[in-house]
C-alpha cells in the first residue's frame, strides 16, 4: 500500500496513509502518515466509536493540508486498552516455549499441503 | 497512564515479529520489506474544501457481490467500485490482521466512507469520490509497483481526484 502511495505522489497526487503498522509504512517511506497504535484491523478507529473515527480521519485531512515535507508522521492520541495495552501487542504473532512446537508443526503442515497441491497441478488460486 | 521505562519500543514492530513468527514455522528466509531513503512529496494545490478525495483499501469485495459489475473484484487485482456498494462491508477474512482482538464489522474502522461523506457535508472537503479503490496486499514489490500502483493511478485520474487517503488494514 505504501508503494502505491509513493507512486501517486511521484505522479503529483498528494496522499496520506492511515495505518497501525508503523515500522512497515515508515521503512517504505511515505509523504504523510497517521499512525494509530491499534491492533491491525481498525486503523481509522474503534468499532462503533464514530467520534474517534472522525478524529482519526480528520487528522489525515489535517496532514494533507499542513504537512510541508515527506515522512511527516502524526500519531493519534488514542489508546486501544488503557488498562492493559501491552496484552494485544504481546499476544500478536507470539513465539515462546508455549507455542513453538505448534508453530513448527503448522509450518510443516502448510509445506506439505503446498507440495501436494503442486503435485496435483493446482496453482495458488 | 503512568510514565514508564522500557527496554523495547512500545509499538509493535511487525517486521521483527513476522520474521520471528515465520522463522518458528520453518521459514528461515526473512521477507524483504520495502525500504526507501528518498520519499516523494506532492503538495495540495487547492483548498481542501475544493478537493475531491478518494479512498484506497487493501480489502476485497464480499464474494456475494456481482463480480461482473466490478473491475478486478474477486481476484488479486486492483479494482475500483462504488462506495455505495461497500457500505455493507468488505471481505477481510483472507487478510492479515488481529482477528483475536478485534473485528472488521464496522466499515468506518478501516474504510471511512461515512466519515468522509460527513466531512464533505460539513464543507471540510469538497467531496468524496463516488468510487473507492482496492489494491491487494502482494508479496511481490514488482507486481505492486509495476501493475497495481499504475492501475490505481489510472483509476484516480479517471475520477479526477485531488488527493488520496490510503488505509491498509
């Protein structure tokens, strides 16, 4: 997605990215970025919270108007879970002794399924 | 929240986490993420209140939508479709997001069509384009840069947009 933003900018179209994967967007490098530090899935605000959605979207409009140089990142003031905000961060794509063997088995199973599909001449769809 | 001290950055590094996660699944070769030092920048050329704005998503159309009526829908290809047809929600099950901690039942949490229409009604922006645009997440930088991005540019030029809001899920 960030590559698309860059392509549009190169063609002269101002863009702003709203997202929650800060490192991916900033490593790729975009002109304007609103970072909402939420679990992936709701970059423009919490479900049902119209006020928050309007605030996040409004920040993107602010950046379109007011950013004067590339790599301008604005972080929203919102917090996903004020009581235990590290829980979702720690849980996502977790790798530790509790699931290492499960992940290894899942990888084996996936490779096996792909090999079978390849042998049967099926593409990736 | 209380001030704190930490040994790691607070926000999630998806680059670091995905490398560890897929490594644990037996994929030792880490994904090569896009990195650029130089970043292009285009300035807005007229007041936002006069601008037509477009939205780009990484979501797919619902499978039930008539694919013949939507360019590219259903395949891993860029598409353009009417915002009105997205109001019932888009198809996200195949995408990479935090399915344990949230859901995507509220369209405006990832594609703020209603919120931008409200901004248009208030006069904050000129209008939201009738169409929105979809670009698939593709592991190939080449396909994204050489196929998808030019197609999205073509769509937004057809619709004479002045600025674009891109929202990866």
